[in-house]
C-alpha cells in the first residue's frame, strides 16, 4: 500500500455490507426470507408465543375447528414501487395470501385487508390499489370480507402498506407440509423463475435489459387443485417468494432432514432474467417469485402431476428440476453444467429488499 494512502486509511472504520448475525437492532436482512428472518422467528416470536402450530413455520397454519380443517395465513406487503410491470401492491396482497393458503392444499375462501396509509398519499393511488385487489380477488375466487384502515403522519410511512389474512378449507386426506419430503421425491417447479424480482429491480433502479420483464404474480389455488386431483399424496408445496427457490428448498430440506439435489440445466431461468442476474452479479435461485410453486411429489405420481400442471395456464412451464435424497441431510446442492457440484445455502438476507 502506498505510504500516503496508508496514512489516510483506518481499518477500524471499515464496515461489512452484510448484516452481522449478532445485530442488536432490526436490519433489512431480517425481512429477506433468509437466515436472518429464520433467526428472528426462532429466537423472538416462537418463544414468545410458544405453541406447536406456530413452531411448524409453514406458509399457512392448518387448524381443526368445528369439525373442519382450515388453513389460516396472514402477510404484510411493503413493495416499492407500488406499481410495476405485470402487477401492483394490490395484486401481491391478494395473490400472496391466496398462494400461502394453497401451499397447504386449501381452497382459499375469504380474505381480510388492512391498509396503513401515509398522510399525503394521493387518494387516486389508494383507489387504484383497491381496484387491483378487487380484480385479483375475483380472479382468485375469494371474497375480501373485512378490513381496517389506519393513517400515519407524513414521513412515518411509505405511501401504502397492506396486510391481508385469509382462510380456506383443506380437503380430507391432504397433508402437505415441509416435514413430509421423502428421498426419491421428484422436485418440480411450476415455471420460469426470477421474473418478479427482476421486474421490481428494473423499475426501481431504472435499469434497461433490452426487453420488458413482467412480474409473474398469479393465484395458484386452481393449479394446486389440479395437482391434487391427480393424487392427494403431494408431500410438499412452497411458493418461493422472498429468498427465491434457494430459500424454500433449504427450509424444506432442514424441516424434513433430507437433502435436495438439483440439476442446474433443468432449472428454467428465462434469458432476460439470466442476463440481468449476470449483469448485476445475482444468482437466479435467490431471486423472488410471486406466481410459482415448488412441489415434492412421490416418484410414482410425478409424471401424472407434471402433465396436470402443464395443462394449466399457471403451470405450462412446469419441469422436474431435481430430487429429494437421503444424502447430505438439510442441504441443497446443484449439479452444474460442467460436471461439478455446488452447495446452495440459505441466504443471509435478501438480494433485493422490499419486493413483496
């Protein structure tokens, strides 16, 4: 190091761009769906609430009530910007909760919607989001049955935040949860990955990738119903939102005590997403999706389930991307196109925050 530079550089002032694991305060990574999110749940919320239903940490809780099996889920949406190619905050608020219910095999029925509005936001913006929610609910076959509105002072919010909760009925004989993954299961993804995260990134950062990339946000309950019509014995379903496909697969592997082996060339990554990720140094496996699911299906039913998925508009691009294995329990690995193998770990935080 040149002497004059050494005189001005103080290593004590260097900082690491990744959030530290022993942070005493909340950092953006705690909302990213990765290791920090998991630690927040496991170290703060699960001990505080202390019940086996929450401890399962599924996309939705399955509850016995009045002789019925209900799926129940809630989620908050803080996306920036509020409107983006292919969707909006309103679409996400409906589709996200509908999909969380569907990942338990439930038929979603009713949603609630709570708005936190910042003083000064234009009413036309609020109306546009509300209309998008109404249209998305109609398309998904659910009813927004109740809600709430709060207003915070200017400078104490970010325009509009929306929280939705939902309930749905789980059919008899359906038991879908991450703990049920078994060695030999085929791992199927319902279509191309990474579109939502790259769509948000392109408009937020003003990036041009040669073609417009639209979010994949969509309701998946009908697709799940088509899969269950083939067999009720689907082991696991997850919608890989925050943290992308990598986070979902790691959560499943750790919950079930199994390993996952992917074939890199089988993972459907659109050229536009691959080019954008290559340009920005991102891995498509960690990029968020809002209209995709990953399924662990017994090998005896995999071909029929795959055919049913491909016959549905939201599963037309479905493909088998790997398998569940007994080796390396709790880990996800990828067989690369060059013949090597790499570990796909749980991300620490989120490559791009505020995406859903």
